[in-house]
C-alpha cells in the first residue's frame, strides 16, 4: 500500500499512536515502514505534495490551536499543513469523506518517475557499485524484519520500482481538446497589431517623402498648369519647394486634424475619407485599431474628376504642439472644431492670419442645427456637409475637400 492509504487506515482505526518514528523512517506497527520524507498523493492548494512526516505530525497534533501547532512544526523541523488544507485533510484521514479532489496520484507518479530515472540511471564511466536494479529491488521488498535491512535498503527506490507513469508531459500537450496554438496566437495578437501599425506609419512616411521628392526632381509641383504638358510635367523644372512668408515649406505638406472626438474627422478615419471617399465613425475605427492611435499618417488622392492631375502625398497629424517652427511652413490645411481653444499656442495672431495661410474645413452632418456652425461661419473656412446614413454621398464631400485644398496649395505655390 502507498503511505497515504496506510496513514488513513491507521487513523480511521484510531491507531495513530502506533505510528513511531525510528531514525529517518516511520513505522506503522509491525506492518509497514516508510521514509519520513516520502511524498504522498495528497496535494496542497498550493500545488505541492505533502510529505508523510507533515501528515503524520498533523494527525497527531490536529487538536492544537493554530499558533501552538505552527510552533510545534518549527520545533520539530516538520513541514506544516496550511490552514486551508487542515479541515479537508482531517476529514479524509478520519474517514468522514471517502475521497478528496486533493488526492493526485498522477502528479505523484510523474514526480516519482522523474526521480526514479535520475536515481536508476546507469553510467558505465562511473562507479556503479551502489546501483540497484529493478529486479533486485522487488526481491528486497519481501524483507519483513526491520533490523539490518533498514540500513541497507533504500525504501524510496523500492516503492518507485513498482510505479509506472500513466501520462507524460508530451502526452498531455497532445490532448485533442486543447489548442495551445490558439492561446499563443491570442496572447501575441495585440503586440503584432501594434508593430504592424508602427511599420505602416514608417512606410507611409517614406513613400510620401520619396514620391514628393521624385515629383520635384521631375519638375512636377502637384498640378498640371499652362506651362506643362497634359501629364502634369513642367517643361521648366523648378528647384525643390522651399518657400517662406506664407508659401509651402520644404517637405511633405501637413494637414492638421483635431484630437478630440467631438469632430467628425480625426486621425482615426481621415485616411478612409480622403483616399476612398468613405466616412467611418471615429469610435468604429478606434475599435478596429484597438486604441493604438498613430502619431502621423500619409494620405493621397486616389480618385479625381481631373484625369491629368498628379498625385501628391500629405501628412496628417493631430498634435500641433509637437510641430517644430519649420514644420508650420508645411501646414496647408486644418479641420476645425469650431472652438477658439483649438488654436491656442499656434504661431499666428488671429483667425484672419490662420485662414489666410492655411485652408480650413469644417465637417458637419447636413441635418445638424445651424447654430452648431454659427462660430465657424465667421471664419474663412469651407463647410463640408455629409449625410448621417447615405454613405454613397461621401465621395462628393471628399472631392470638395480635395478641390479646395488643391486650389489653395496651387495658389500658395505660385504666390
């Protein structure tokens, strides 16, 4: 029998006093003997197996108060039974309950098998005089006297020699009803999404810069004019765009959008609106992006009524405070909230100067109250109305933005 079953049998019969410690072993009357440090099949709520000495000491001292019991374990150098395990363990050992969920023979067998493998490993390059074969160990189990045999026989090895593991770690991982791959995918999905967005932002920035610089080197300034051919190529190439005093600065033009959700267009949905002509609610896009808001994105006009138009890239940002002084020369447009505080800290003296150097857009639903645009009507901004439900009309609204923006950029470039 295993030590836990023997201990329960003696406890139920009221013969716990017949359990004696002799050296490093516990003797159960004249019937059994087990090493004190033998692990039993009773698992604590912490997940470890209780040793035989911990259970025997508790059985003999369960009547003590918690403080007194803890002191006795320290004095005897015996592992203590934790408070959550005390009552269910005592009920099992005294026979009040026939079984317990804490009994885990599988865990015990796995640990014993691993320990047995280490103990019985035969190494031909070492001294193996102390090596005990499985067959000889089984024969030694028939020894019943506790004289000289106690000193010569390793009882832990005797017990383990008859054990066979039911399942290994690899077998458990191959269970049909467990999908560990999906657990791994789900745990890394958010990190992969974040890296994808960051990579996309970097790629957008590089593409925008290369396209703009490539167009400048070919003499394309963004639109075909009277001095060029039908493909937008300027017969008199200009040098790199670098203007001051109200003209476009060097680099990719910048469009500013509000960071607040009170406006219809933010950095979350501006790309779909300007590139595809489709308005998507901010909260929907934010949910798709799992709250990972980009610092900067690149947009291009992918549709146009003008077949001869040359594609130009724009950066979209929502943090004006992060712009450097030279960056403000590249700002060509802003989507306004209709609130004065949006322009706090901007390097302009008033609204007149702002909308003289930057084209402004105010997005609204067409059935909103006129009062919502009362302040905006006092500014030099373009009011763009869209429908709340008719998404097929979004394209026309996006075209209004592009036509006004391109007209403004062209006038600044040639002023």
